[in-house]
């Protein structure tokens, strides 16, 4: 499972998940034992959104690279996390097209802002989905994309070794929770680049593919995260059991042309919910596994000339994820209209299902 890395091609491949299913089951079930589930919030309001969630937001986008280091959950070795953070910014700074933001830009007034931790796919990296991470920053979120050492574009692509996948499965949730801790410290540090920017009471987790797996396991164990967005998550090991404990709102996305994590896996995770839990499933009939990454290579299923164009996929991902996070994490009224329109949407380019 991989997200497209910056400047790297996405290759069709079959990762040997069947080898690691029993081990991942243990990892997921252990993860599901932590943290109390948050109560399900009230249904969203249906008034028109004050800002189009698919359009660029009202804020300029700042970006910073912050390196945090923790001890590996599995080996005890140092684990450097070279994290990229996008944030609502004032004017100024140096624009960097690769980072999709302005370095050294001041934090915009009006904080603290809700925070989203993004987890990349297997063989991906923090810059794999800047169309999404920078977009959220423009809409008033601090977004931190954490790398998962040993499972990135630069150190294992295409990342099919079972032992390395298990190691990543055990470390990924702790990477996410650790980065939230460090962001809160950075926000409280006088003179820090994110001083006053991060609201720890309004936190969410998002991820693509293996990162979607990560998002669901984090929600099962760390109650600080109020909601999650899981893009093409695999139904592997015990993640279904973990998903079945999550009462926090979840938006799951999947493509019917995805041959890496087929849509039935997302539907299984959508159905594995406690009674009364809020959960959405956004399906792209002509989308594949790379709909959630910057790059969609023609050789990959879902990236052909007759499939969902990448710019349309990005617009739809941003529209629904932004509306979801605005509603259930930022606590802003008005975006529920987007989530209330279920069935075929956008002329049939997507289909939204909701529960209960």
C-alpha cells in the first residue's frame, strides 16, 4: 500500500499482506485496547457552508519542517520524525512550490487552530498528498505530516518485507500520538514557529492506505483525536476489530477501481461500527488507489484516460474531508449540508453513504 512520493513513480504491485495478517491482527487488537471512545456528536447542521470546502480557503499557507525524535516502540532505537507542518499564515515568508507553502511565514491571527496529523501510505512520505494537507491549512487547520521511518519512499519502496511491515504497524500509531504531543509543546514554546497555533482539544487523524490503517488504530487507542479520515484503508489483521470500537466520527474513502485495497475492504470497515457511531463512506466509481496522492501514473488502475481525472479526485477528497473536519473537529456550523446529501453526488463522480 503506497502513496505517491514527490518525484517518484507509483508502480503496480501486490504487497504480501497475507504473510503478515496474523501479526497485524495482534498489533491492531493491542492498539484497540487503549483510550476511551469519545461520545458520538450530534448530526451536522444542514445550512449552506460559509466557505466552499473544495475551493482554496481564506488563509495563506505557511509551512515548516520540524524534526522530533522518539524511541522506537519495537527496538528502542532513536526514531527521528522529520515532520512537515502546514498552518494558517499571515502574509510573508518564502514560497516553496515543492512544500506547497511559504516557509518562515507568521502564523495567522485567530488561533489556536484545530490540528490534523496525516499518515502517509506504505512507501510514501510526508509530501505525498500536499494537495490535501496544504488545502486544509488554507481552511484553518494546522496539519502535520509525519514520516514513518523504515516505511518511506527513500528507505524501502515498494516496501514488501513482512517483518518491516509489522515493525511499521507497531510504530505508526505511536508516531502519530508522539507528534501531537510535540506540536502542543511547540505551540506553547515562546518564540516557536507555531507559538499559539495548535488547539489540542480539536485534533483529528487522517491517512492514506497504510496511513488509513494507522488512522483507525489511533482512533481506537488515543481519545484525544475527535475524528478521522481514512483514505483507501486496508482491512487487514485486526483493524476491523479496532474499527469496531471507534465511536468517534470517521470518514472512509475508497475507489471501485482500486486493486491494492479493494473497495470491499473499505465497506467492511464502514460496517464495523458500534451502534450509533457516526460514519461516512465516500466511494469513487472511477477512482483507484492513487486518487489520494499528488501523482497518478497511467500504469496504475484508476489512472487511465477514461478514469476519474486526478484534479476531480483531489477536488472531491478536499470537499468532503474539509466539510467533515470542519463539522466534527473544528466545530463550525454550516458544513453539514455537504454531508447531508447522500447517494450519487457530483454528477455520479462519487457516492456518499452515511450511518446511522
